[in-house]
C-alpha cells in the first residue's frame, strides 16, 4: 500500500477516534466537581507527528491546517484547533532534528516512530509538541490568564491524558518490532 493511502487512512482513523469516541468522554481526575477541570484528550495531532520525516514544511503546514480545520468543523471552534495544529506542524522538523541521532536526510521513507527512535525520544518528541499544541489551544480557548493555575492545570492534565491515549493508539494500531532470538 502506498504511503499516501496509508496516511489518508490514518487521518480518517484518527479523526474518527477523536470525534466519535474521545470527544464524547469528559474526563475528571476527581469526582469532586470543583476539582480538576473537565477536559477531552486530543490525539488528532498524532496525524502530523507520524507523517514521513522528509515531508516538506510547506506540505506539513497545509496538512496541519486541513487537520485542524477538520476538527474545528466538528467542534465549532472557529479555527482554534487549526492554529495550534499549524504551529506544531511548523515546529515538527526542528524538534525531530534535535532528537534524531543522525541528520534527517538519512531516514528516507521513514516516519517518526518507536522503532527508529526508541520509546523515550519518541515520547519526548510527542510530549513536547502535544504540550505546545495544548498550551496554544487552551490559551486561545480561555482567552485569559486571570486564573493561571486553572490554565496550567488544564494544559498539563490534558497533555498527560492525550499522551496516554497516544501510547494506547500506538500499541493498538502500529506494527511492533518483533525481536528474534539468535
């Protein structure tokens, strides 16, 4: 199957998971209504994070805009998701360059994943960009820093939960490297 078809199917699967499942569950870490804020884990940025390494930045920006606008359409959020997703699409190449042991041109036809990066660098890569995404999104959503503690709590709790759902997605929907004994 071509990379274009795989990425189109991944896009559809991630958007469906986000809109049909994750947006329907409101998570609270405490049962106390005055406790942690209600939040929804956002895994749709994973589409941008898993695109092939050699994807040019201009195409990454267009795909980030399309991904964000698709989620905005379902959620009636007027471009907030698009803004956050375009930002991480722009930053993605620099973050990868900082984390990958070799120059990015030495990974032809590969996507960032656990197999070629390892768990820790991959989770740092995802975690950093998810944290940036959530920070921008919630800053625009709340449009205030009057209650900075609430904002920080919402950003951190949502980013951690999103990262957990991303790990679950990776474990369920990606091929794991099978180690053979010698």
